[in-house]
């Protein structure tokens, strides 16, 4: 059995699942916050808030956490087999981005707890922008992993900058459209 391919498969399965969970949970935060904006005494909003909390908690515990561990297991397995990568600058950058993604992941747990009790300081538009952070990290990590060099980082940074600007403009236009309706 080729262990490298086994760990690579685990890694791919894990990060696809992890990112699916990360992208979806923050969309739930948007809706959860909008339910708070209807007022603490609104009966329909109260039911929605309870349901969003259940959905967020289950998504985080049942999908996101195991997917993160699967991603890390696959990645660590590949690094053990190809330990030379640990001396490469591109891998240092990639591992730093993964650490940032893990911090983002854990921040989602804090948001789940905060939204259960009361509206947070982040409004629904803020959550929409917050939802773009993992997209930008994903782009940079994929570019680094594909190119396996800092050239990939520069291509990734240029792509990040362009997409970051596009995401921000799109979010602003969407917000303006929603406010006009």
C-alpha cells in the first residue's frame, strides 16, 4: 500500500468537508443574527434562534471538528513521509495559513455560544464579510500546495487581492440591493 496516497486521500476528503462546514456555518450565523434583529420578544424569531443554534452546534461538532482532524491527520501523514517539505518556505507559509484557519474554526465555536445568548457585535453584513476569510485562505493554501514554491504564494496573493476586492464589492452591492427591497 502506498501510504502517501492514503494520507493524501484523507487530507483531500477532510479539507473538502471542513471547508463545506466552515462556509455553511457562517451563513447560519448571518441568519441567526437576522433572527436576533427581529427582536428578543418576537416568537417566530425565538423559534428560529433556537433552531439555528441546534443546526450550528451539530454542524460544528459532527462535521467540522472531525473534518478538521481528518485534514490534519492526512496532512501530518504526508509531512512524515515527505519531511523534506518542512524545510521549504512555501510549507512554512502554508502551515501558518492552516494555523489561521484553525483559529478561525475555533472562533466559530465562540460565535455559536455568543449567538445563543444575545446578538453579537457583528451584524449580518459583518458575518457575510467574515464568511470570505476562509475563501481567501483556501485560495492561498491551494496555490502554495499546487506550485510548491513561493511563486505559488505570489500568484495566490495576486488572486487573493483580486478576489478580495471582488468579494467586498459584491457584498456591498448585495447589501444595497437588500436594503432597497
